[in-house]
C-alpha cells in the first residue's frame, strides 16, 4: 500500500519535475531492477511491477495501470489515429495480435479497425481484469502469455507497443524469431532525441527504459545485434517530449516460404 501511495505522489509531481532529476531517478530504478529481478521469471517480474504501482496507479482505482504513455491523450490519440489509418489502408481487415496489451486502454480504441483481436499480457491478473471490463463489449480474446517462451496466436499484424524496452537483448532476439508467420509488425519505442544515440544497449528486465540509462539508448530493430530484415519500413507517428520521442513504425515482414 505504501508503494502505491508513493506512486500516486510521483504521478502528481512528474509534470513539475526537471528532466535531470527524472533521469537520475530512472537511472537508479534500472540499477535497482538489476538486483531485484535477477533470475526471476518474466511473469513474476511484471506481476510485481503492477502490484507495487511501478508504472503508476489508475485514477479509477481498478488496480492496473500501464503507464502515462497508455493514458496521456497527446500520446494515445496520436497513436490511435495513425494506427487506425494504417490498418484501414490494408487490402484486408486484419487479424491482430497485441503482445503486451497491458490495461488495454489503447487497444480498446484500436479494436473496431480489426477483424479478430487477440490481446496478450504476461500478468494473469491484468488479463482477468481486462476480460471483466472489455470482453462483452469488444469481443476480444484475452490470453495470459509469456511472449519470450510460449507460442504466439496466429494473425496478420502484431502490435508491440513499448514492450521490448522492458526486456534484455537476449529475450528481444527470441521475440524477433517468432515474427516470421506475420505480415506486419507495428512497433512503438521511446527513443532519445539525439540522432546519434547508441542503439540497443543491453539492460535487465524490469519497468525501466533504456533512455534513462547512464548512456541513453533505445530499441532500433534494424540495427545490431537484431538487424531485422523488413520489406518496407514506415514511420506512422511520433510524439516528442523534452527527453525523447515515442516513435511508431510499421514493418512489412518477409513471408516465410
């Protein structure tokens, strides 16, 4: 309870906190993650993040909150408009697999643009909450899934919205190996503003982001060590703040022969 109250206080103070202090706080968080989560399973790690309000606390006290980037209208509205337009431009109504769907505040607004929608998260309690809140009104197949070790549902388009940055590089490489059956990947990541930032620096699993590391970094799948091969790459939208840019990219993936 104390951790949740602290997160509520941090949420209120965040808009007034200077960037250097935010960076100092997040850098400490990454170091703490390394000690706290070392050797633990992904499900255990992110269950703890939600239980302690690691990404903040829901205003409606539902108990699950996937962070400000899933609720800030400036971020969410831009993303929903761009992704909905992209899906509408496809020559088919896509079956979508949303990996790391979180509290589903964003996915619930994308749902009408899709045919079948499978929304997955590693935390069972989050999935159960989503089933209660959204299933009857949105017809979504909610599944508890560890995307690093369990088979993925079938579909046309995969969403990975600010998910990979919470994983270490070895797990990210494993995730990319599972992309081959899909036609498109829509990836969203938070990247440093500096154009020459070093991409894909490794970090431990946990709620922290690479942009807050001692050397600011971010996930760029087409750069080493991942070097994703895509038929085409298209930036769908960007939302910038005083630290970085949240960028959403659509990758057309080569079909497996």
